[in-house]
């Protein structure tokens, strides 16, 4: 055990609740832009589908590039100040401001300057998000050294995460819909309300970061050294590689479905407000199932339970494939099944990550690299979710989707509507099937963690 860490086991309710509160911020930011940003660009600002996808992708590439650096800086901050709270606080303050700016494009600006505005603001938002998210991901391995307490901690995190997805995914479009005559104002009010919730949740959560004894700080750590540290954890930790690959593939599948949901509501169900029903169908089962997946994991083990949850989600997407030929409200049932599985797909890998970090610390006897692991993990997670919007944009472009501006109506070609349905079902099913192959390569078990910790 690293000398800078205490042998913590049972977490207090306050620690669990304050840590979980952070997911109201991280889940909100991951959900709302993923749901509405491409749609905002194509259907309110007149930006082409390919350009909209490029904007989202460019911002996320930037996010991926800076995550390993932020991870290394977070580890240095822990050694220098004894806590990771500093970077978390910077992110908590800056993200709400940048988020509002993303949806504050002035009316009549034109597609090209509008696209540039959104790109710059969203890149700033992504930067502040990483400053909070990377150290946030590293905290579970430092809050407790108990294998099952981590599952408890992350289970409650996922409960709050599902609430965040419901609150932002269903509530955001509802706030926007209050301004039917001025969609741009609706998006701005939606962003302002969301920003208040994001900032408050992240500020509360930053306070749970533990304070440790100061550690020696190696001078002159360069950006290149931070990247080398990220490459090192990937090269040296086989369990981390397997878990990260699985999580990235599943993030791509869920990110694709998230980005397509608004289009499914508008063009498959022919009701723009139906996105609220889709999110309720997804999140209500997830909210109920998060504690259940903890109980299942305690009985079967985290990795077997993760495989079970992933298989159920795969089944749900296979059923959804019928919507390509038979669209209708019946899709809410398999969406609900996917929601029940989604709770496990979030709880279990996030509970397995601190196990991987603890195993690395115990077996290598080296420095605390929690921040480095967190940075690489966040980069991978961001890549998966970001590529969901990119894949959707490519499908829309390939099938002839017609972009428009606020207040103008268009009729989409049948191929574009079919492409939307495929993006919500068949493509995610393929990605989930591949993720089960990478998950089979994760071979870390409870006795490995407990044995090395002892």
C-alpha cells in the first residue's frame, strides 16, 4: 500500500453521498450535449450534418488529448498539496460558464460563424469538464481499499447518474420546448438552468476529495512525460486494457443511441417531444436496478455480472432492430430492458476500475498512479461517447438527411429515417457483441485484489 494512503475501509454516508453527487454534474454534461448538440447545429443553426459531426468530434479529440496531461497534473497536485480538490474546483467553476456559451449563439449569425462559435465554446467546456472528471474518477481507489465498499460507492454513484440522465435528458428538452416560437432562446434557457445544477453538484462533490500527507514531487514533469505515463499504464496493466476497451465500445454504442434519440423521436415516432418518453423508459428501470446489480455482483462477482448486464443490453438492441421495418411506440419496452442493463454497465466497470488501480499499486510497488489511470480512462470514455455522435453524423450524411434552420420544416427521405433507426439499434448491437469479446480478456478476480492488498 502506498505510504501516502490510509487504510480506509467503511465509508460514511456523507462520503458516499457527496461523491455520488458529482455524477449529477458529469452525467448531466455527458447527456445533454450528446442528446441535443448535433440536433441544435443541424436543425436550428443550419449547419450540415457532416460539419456538426466534425465539431463534436474535434472538441472530443481535444478532450482526449488533454486527459492524460490532466491525469498527471492531478497526481502531482495530490503529492504537492495533499488533495485532488484544486483541479476539481477549477472545473466546477468553469464548466457552467462555457456550457451556457455553447448554446448562446446569436440569431442570424449564419451557419459558418455559428459552427465556429459552438466549436470554441464546447472545447472550453470539455477542458473544464476534464479538470473535474479526471481526478473524480481517481478518487474511489483513494477513498477506500475495500473491494466491496468500492462497489457500494459506485452503485450509489450510478443511482445519481441515472437521475442525472433522466433530469437532463428528459428535463432539458422540456425546458427548451417552453419556447416554441424562439428555439434559440429555448436552448439558451435550457443551458442556463442546466449550468446551475452542474456547477452546484460538482462543487459539493469536490469537497469529498481526501487530504493525504504530502509526498515528494519530482520536478520538471513535462507534457511528454504525462503522455508517457499514460502509455505506461496501458502497456503494463492487461486488466486495464481489457476493461477500457470494453467500456469504450459500450460507450460508443450508448453514445450513438443517445445522439440518435432526438432524431428517433422526431422522424421515427414523429413526435419531437417523444424524447422525454424515451428517456423515462430508459432511466426508470436503470434507477431501480442499480442497487440490484450491486447485490448480483456480491453474489456472482463483478466481472460475471458485467457480462450479464452487457448481454441483456445486446438482446435489447437486437429487439430494437425491428424498428427499421416496424416503427412504433412498442420500442419503449426494449428501451426499458436496455435501461435495466445500462445500470449494471455503468456500476460494474466503474467499480472494477479502482480494483485495477489498487492491483497495480500493490503489485508494482511504485508511485500512486490513480490520476494517470483516471486520465487515460476518461480519454477512452470520451472517445467512445464522442464517436457516437460522429458515427450518427456519418450515417445521416450517407442517407441524405436534410438539415434545416429553426422555424423551417423539411420532409426527410425514407433512407434517412431508416438510417436513424439503424443507428439506434443494429449498429449498437454490433458494438455490444464486440465488447463481450474484449470483456472476456479481463481476468482480474476478487481473490487477486484481496490477496495483493493483504
